[in-house]
C-alpha cells in the first residue's frame, strides 16, 4: 500500500512539474517574441556575431606586425670531418683546423619595424574590417527578422484558410443533412445527394492539403527561428488582422539609415586602403635588428668549463636596415591601376544599390496602398458573399433556389474569404518591406 501511494505521489509531482513547460509550449507566440527568439538562436545570426570576434582577432594579427618580434634559437652541430684552412707562412704552406668536432649555439634575435607604411595601412584596414563585421552582423540580423516575419505571416494565412474551409465544411454538412432528409422523403434527387457529397469530399481533401501546408510552413518558421522543429507552437490570429489604415508614407527616404549603405561605405574605405597599401610599396622601410648569441666548441660532447678543450664565447650586434625599392618591373603600378578599376566598379555598384533601395521603397508604398484598398474591398465583398450565401441557403430550404445556385454562392464565399486573407498577407509583406526601406526593421523585435 505504501509503495502504491508513493508511486501516485511521484506521478502527480511529475505532472505538476511538466504542466508549466506544456503551458509555455502552447502559449501563443507573438511576432515580437518570435523575432527575439530568432535573434538569439538563428544559426546565421549567431555565426555573424562570431564574425565580429574574428574581426577583432584579425586586427590583433595585423597589429602584431608592428610590434617587436623576438625569437630564440638553439643549435647543436657535430662536424664529422673538420675542414682546414691553408695559409702561406714565411714561404711555407701550412694548414689549420677550422673549429672543433662539436659546436653549440644559443641566442635571441630582435626585430622592430620603425617605418613600414604597408604595415600601418594594413592596421587601418583591419580596424575598418571590424566595423565591416559589425555591420554585416547587423545586416544578417535584419535579414533574419525579415525572413521570420514573412514565414510567421504565411503560417497565419494558412491557418486562416483552414478556418474558412472548416466553416464551409460545417455549412455544407448542414445542407447535406437537409438534402439527405429530402431524398428519403422523395423531395430530392439522388444526383443532388451525390453532388453535395462530392463537394464535401473536395472540401475535406482541401482541408488535408492546408493542414499539411500549415505543418510544413510552421517547420520552416521554426527552422528560421532556430527552434527545434518538433516544438509545438501556436500563433495569435490578431497579428494578421491588425492593419493600419493610415500609414505614414514619406515621398523620399534617408538611405543613410540603411545598413546596406553603411556596409558599402566601409567597403569603399577598405578599397581606398587597399590602393594606399599598393602605393606604400613605393615607400622605403626602416627596421631595427639586434641579436645575441653564445657559442661553445669542444672536441667531445662536453661543453662544461671543466673540459680544457671546451671553448665558449658570446657575440652581439645591433643594426638598422633601410630598404629602398627601385624597380620591380611595374608590378606596383599594375596593382594600383587594378585598384582604381575596382573603385570605379564599386561606385557603379553603389549607384545601382541606391537606385534599387529607392525602387524597393516606392514599390512597397504602391503595394501597401493597393493592399489596403484590396483589404477594404475584399472585406466588404466577403461580407456581401456571406449575406448572399445565407439568403440563397434560406431560399433553397424554402424551395426557391436550386442546389446549383447554393453551391455557386458557397464557392463565391470561399473565394471572397481567401482573397481577403491573401490581401492581408500582401499587406503584411508590403509593410515589412516598407519598414525595411526606412532602415527600421529591427523595431519589429523591440
């Protein structure tokens, strides 16, 4: 008995602990919450943030070239055959052994760039690269926001279409029940029963297709958010139907707020620095060099001072090296001319990007206005189609309308409702593009 009570207690505790997580998984996720989740978990966004750290390390790599370079070396050599020096002394030729059988050396070398314009320019470029990686991470985040928002609204549209089909199935089942009763009483034909059953079967088939589309689109949404695809989520329908009837549409926009333009400005600076680096190849370089070495020689593998044959001595040198480029076959000139061509190509790309962003803004304004007009028109059209359907259904029940008229009005109602839903989606996509054109797409996640 005690074991049974304990098992029940553990079972109840397990359920109590699992209820909060279950409620959280089924809690509706707003667009803002979905975007915040995506910015923290989307793989592309996380990799872009890591690129910022990579840029910092790249700057440190370039900075290292301007810092002192210190190296140490240790060497051991065994001279199997010792060479000799031949000299003429007092008319007599004599030979002398050069060195000992064993030779060891230990030392350090120091090198410091005093003036190297290429290194200094490379450091400037590395610092600009840090800004490039930061802007690229910001651009990636904006692209993630745009992608997730589009997928989010697509799921809502699919769910709205499912609601339309479910309502139509409910209405058709009512008609099917009426026709079946009429057929049993000899007041309807067999073909009418078959037609309504065919229509009901088609609606059920459409419902299965929409359900599959919802599942697939939800998986796409969760994948773009960086969420495990087996996580259950629900979305509030109000996110789709929230429409601003009086949006503020400026005639022009300030493209300086666009991350794409900021990124291009940094790219232009990098191209200028690349050209400057090529020009720096004409400049002389000055470096400081210093070294210290200690050498030991012995006829045996014993370099201690107790060994009378061991000889040890040290040496050190300090010097300056000035390198002046004179002629390299016009290599540097060719590099500079290539850099000039790349800058001209970039200016053409920048003009095209500016024109493209302005075009996107103008098209977004047009699409937003058209979507608003379509939403208002299709909303009225859907309401009118419902009134016609209800009226036709009453007339059919009273024998004043044919089954064909009823099915036609039912199809018209479905089309009107789907057109309204599609207009909502077009509006939301245009709204996202408009916000993006202003450089304010990150406000969706705030």
